[in-house]
């Protein structure tokens, strides 16, 4: 395949024919794909990048993956990518999502799990998380959504018995602008107790403090 530069056509099947900016765009897009899907086959990654016009041949994608693979014998890369099995790629351990690594669950089903928040807003604050790495709540499947809310019901029973809260807030942050800091979906179940705030009126409207009172 060729890339047009004025009237001259330059063959773009070699990574060295790409500008530094183009190489960075390829690497950034691969990282985005692996963040969203956790593991992907090489062919799937190549097909997407070629279709989007970022890479022109699978060779270019392969070079980018290998150059960032800490286990690759020919390259000293940035330890971005790992090749855990034939034809499959993922982000390296240094790039791993904290929620993908957790194994010590409080509650669990086939598609989701629950833990206590390490930085609780209130006593008993729980998180409900799909096992599959997904960034946004609106990208989870119907089955994952049902699995999460099934665990929320179980979590409420657990918290009712253990802490007897007076109420709850249930919420999820979608995107950085909403306050999401870990880009793996997690739903908060926050027990509320009389006196834990001077004026609870407005509840979740408090995500924008000036809008809490109405």
C-alpha cells in the first residue's frame, strides 16, 4: 500500500517510513484497544488499525507490539505490551488495571465481583466491578449489568446485617469529567448514617456542590 506525498507515492509498509508522530499514534491506539479489551488477537488489532488508516500493513503493527514487548528477545522496548500466548497481546504488568488484578473478593458471581473500597466515604462503602475490563458503564453487556445489580442486592443485605445503615447512595462515575480515576467500571454502594453530614438534602446532586440545594 502507498501513502501520497504531493505527487510522489511513498510505500508505507516499513515502520521507518513513518514519522515519529505517526508511530506514536499507532502505539497510542493499540494501548486504547488493549485497555478496553484486556486481551486481543494480533489479527484483530491489525485489522482495526489498517481500517482506521493508522497503519498500512500488519508488519507495522507487529513491529510496534514487539518493540514495546519486554519479553521480546530482539528488542528493548518500553515494557508496554506482553505476548501471553500465541497471537494474543495485552498490556504489560506495569500497565495493568488494579481492578483486573484483584482476586480477594467479598462477593462474586460469574461476571462480576464486589470489594470494600480502600478509601471509603463511609463505613461499609462497597464497589461492584465487572470481571471483564470495560471502561464505561454504558459499554457493559446486559448480562454484566444484571450480574452487578444482583451483587448489589447481596451487598445491601450484607451491609444491613453488619452495619445497619440508615440509607444508601448508589452511583457510578463515567469518564474523567465525572470524576472517574480508575478506567474500569465500578459501581459504588455507599451506606449513609444519620449525622454523617450536616445536610444530606440533594444526595447525588452534590457531585456539583452548587447544585446540591434546590
